[in-house]
């Protein structure tokens, strides 16, 4: 995406840094617009903002992961494809969640604990089981996509049930005559987030190359991180607006969509070989991280700063595990 800008972005130190700042501006500006339009859109349809974040924003913010993984798999680069999905999911789950909770402790609602958190862990476990033979074939891809459908139906069913019990939502439903303007602005803002992620990633990669960072380190620390920038920007924007439920809900829902639908679509189009490193290190550690966070939010219905610090350490451990031999997951 935006490949036509690449020669300009990488032409010098100055342009790389300039476009890095431009990309960050698009990320933050787009995120702010999305958050502002969540309220009017959710009220018009008579649902909570969380539902809009789960059904719409989480899917659209996952477009960078989908684009990178889909085309990488078509080019026969299965490791990059599945590695980007698992890696970006881990970055989103650990780094983004921890950063948001370090800024402001996150109160986690029962709905997210029972549905999104459990669904996220389940999706990772299913991938591990299906990939145990060293490959994700077309049948495996179809299974992943089919398993995503009940999750969507559960969100829609819960949204209808909650709307009936919320008089304020019903009162505002369908009254905003500018709804299409809100939707268009939100769509353009999400496009801006994706554009910002693409530009930031390209500029970051070029700066990394100029600093002598190895391709492997770039893949783990920049590439997977770069495709997670839309989720990061939306989650941080929600955190600063004291909407922790949207932050964690968007993170979890994005991971579920990426793990089940994006990975499923990639495998459905072209079978993917799964390396031993991804099978024995990345996926198990993703499951472990999800389980730890589930324990934290279940025990107290809140993610505090001390727990967030531990989660951030898990992200650091995961990153180091790709460069040095570590206990437990070597």
C-alpha cells in the first residue's frame, strides 16, 4: 500500500524521519476522529460503542495484517505470512494492552471477560491444534473461518439484547440525520490510520536499515509491530478518553479476527507450511500470554499497573526469544 511513496521516503535520513512523523500524525489524527464518531454511530443504530468497535473498527484496523499476510502467502512466504499474524497479535495483546493499562488501569467488563478474552485464547489454541502437523491447509483455513462466524453472531445477539434493556440507546436510535456523514468521516479516518501505519512502517524500516538493524530483528521488532499500529493508536486514543472497555474490546476482537478470518483466508487460498519456531515458540507463548491476562482480569475485573508491567515483560521476553536461547521456550 502506498508503494509509490517508498522511493521518496527512503531517499534520505531527512525524508525517512519526516515521513515517520507524518505517519504518526495520520495514526493519531485518524484515531481521534474514529473515537469521536463512535458515539453518534452507536446511538443511531441503538448499540453500545463497544459493539461498533468490535464489529467495525477491529476488523478495519486489521487490514494491514491482512494485506501483508495475504500477499506474502501468495508469494510463497508462509513464514512471513503466519509470523506476521502471530507476531502482530502478540504485540497487540501484550505491548498495546500493557501500555494502555500503565497509562490508566483498565476496568474490564463481564462481557469482554466471558466472550472476547475466551474467544481470543480459543482461537490461538485452535491454530496450534490445526498446525500441529506442520501445515495449515485449505480445510484448516475453512475451519478457522467457520469458527469466526458464531463469534460474530454472539456479538450481534448480545448487542440486540443490550439495546432492548438500554432506554437511552433506544431513545437516540435512528434520530441523527447526519449519520452518513459520521460513517464517511469514520471510514476516511480508518483509511488514514491504515495509510499512517503503512508510511510509518516503511519509514521505520528504512531508519532501522540505516542504523544497521538485522533483517530478522526488523521483522520481529518493526514489521509485526508496524502492522499493529492501527490497533495501538485506536486503543491509546480510547484510553486517554477513559474508555478502557473499548480499548481492550478492540484489542481482543482484532486478535480474534486476525487469527481466525485473516489466517483462515490465507490458508484457504494457499496452504501454509508452519515452521517449528512458530509452532513451538510463538503460538504457545501467545496462548500463555492470553491466559495470564485472562487470570488477571478475572481475578479482579481490573488490569492494574503492576499486572501491566508483568505483561510488558512478557512482550520483551517474547522479542528476545527470537535472538537468544531462553528457558521454557527455546
